[in-house]
């Protein structure tokens, strides 16, 4: 895994390919982004662990109005037009359970895995076939029901060598015989031409880029990881996290930023938004991934108190004493994180101070209203 690099230089768009390994550099005016891929330690065991999955799903902050928004693809509606019904309480609860199940399905996160290894599998060498033909012959098992990754695809080279095809050839042949809807045999220009790709980034079409990459590439392909890396970094550098929130890509982006220890802009955004509970969850995610926080057990203990509470989609107008106690703990722990582990101490400390002042006014208002109604 290469280090996350942000080089502020005034360069043109550069796109280079080097045989099997190609690197995509996207320039955004005076900002150049160099992608990072998962090519060393395998992130899958941590990404798929139950604890981290729970944190990522909660940080996604699923909001049904965005999850179930009507979207179109080639003028074809992806979601059906809403139907309005009169329901009893029992029927309403059943429909809510169905909505939660459908939301979980729509928010299923793309997997985060290690970069695949190149195939170098020579099956046999037959010198008697040397000079028989100057073409390479491909042989594909087209048995129905066999998973594409397990399908036998080999090639006979002009020098008589019989070997397994490389991954790029396997992908093209699988697409020919067993086409995947939306995937193209030739790489789409939106990914092969930096100007078009950069135009989408400038237009903040992040979800479109990531959806398209999921269709065109496999999660362990270098190009997929480069595209997602550049997109995540662009979002991070411009603090456009809300454009991916409540989508299936928010969790992998948070994991990427945390894996590369670049999640402090997201932490700042959470503190500025007054969502200190999610700020604690983000710090707990860092502890789960890197185990580098001095008071890691405190985060884990507080997470167990936060998760049973409802997701905060809007700022509360009235606070209960339980909310005040929990938010006070979260604020203190976030303050500890800022002082001991943050790379943006001054900005985050200032944002936290602003939140404290706002929150104290809200606490005074809530307690004043309770006292006025005789509930103090």
C-alpha cells in the first residue's frame, strides 16, 4: 500500500500505463492526487469484521428519503413509483420492517479487499508446436453455472506454451460469453480519458463514478482501487462527505480514510455538524483498525452506549437528561482525541468549542422548559 500523497503543484493531466501496472494521476488545477491501493496488508479481515461493519453502517447514517429516492438509468426508473395505502398499526410495523430490509440491501457496501496477484501459471510447454501458427489460441470453459473466477480459461502461445490467461484476458472472455449488465468489454472513456474523469470529479458526480466503477471492475482490480482512491481523496479534500452519506459507498470511503489515517477532515465535519456521537464512533473505528489510541477501551465502552440509541438525522430541539449525560461523555472523549491523536488540533478544537457553547444553550433551554412545565 503506497502512502497517501497530496502534492500541490501546477501540472497538466497525466495518465500513464506501464504494462500490467498502470497508475492514474488526476490533476485538479493546483492539486494533484496520487491514488493508493491495498497492495500490502490485506484489509478484508478488518473490513468484514462484525464490529467494524456495525460502525461503518452507523456512520453511513441511513436516511430513507435519500436511500429510496427515485433514480433513473437510461430513462428507466430504478425504483417504482410510490404507492399510498391505508394501514393498521400492525401492518405499518410490517411495512417498516420491509423498508429497513430493503434499505440494508440498497446500502450493501462494496467489498474492500487486497489487490489481486497476477496469474503466472504455465501448464505445459510443447516444442513440437513451435512455428505451427503465429496466432495465440484461447480456450474457454463455457459450462453454465460455473463462477467466472473459477472458470478454466487457458491460451496456447505460438511458442507452444500452454498457460492460464492473465486476469484482464479472463475478464474480457467472461464478458463475451457471460455478459454482465452494464459492463463494457472496452474500458469506458470516462475512466480511460483523464479529462472526462476529472470533469465528473469537478461536477461532484461522486456516486455516479463509484457506481460505474463497481459495474466495470472487480474490487481487487488495480484500476478499481485507483479510481475509488482518487474519488475518496477528492471528496475528503473538498469536505463533500454529505454527498455520499446515506449511500452504499460511504462506509468504504470512511474505511479508506481511516486505513490511511486521513480521517481528521471527516472528524472536523462531524464536530462542526454537532454530531459528537458519530465523532466517537469514528475514533472507535480508528482504534479498531490501528489500535493506536491511548484510551481505546473508553471509546469501546461509549460505543456500547451509543449504538442502542436512535440515529440522529437532525439536531434535537429538546434534550433529555440521558441525552445530556451521553453527549457530555462524547464531548469529553472527542476533546481527548483532539488533544492526543488529531492532526488538525486547532481547527477541531475551535469547532468543539463552538459546539459546546451551542449545546450549553440547548441544555439551558431544555431544562428551562421542563421547569416551566413542572417536570424539573
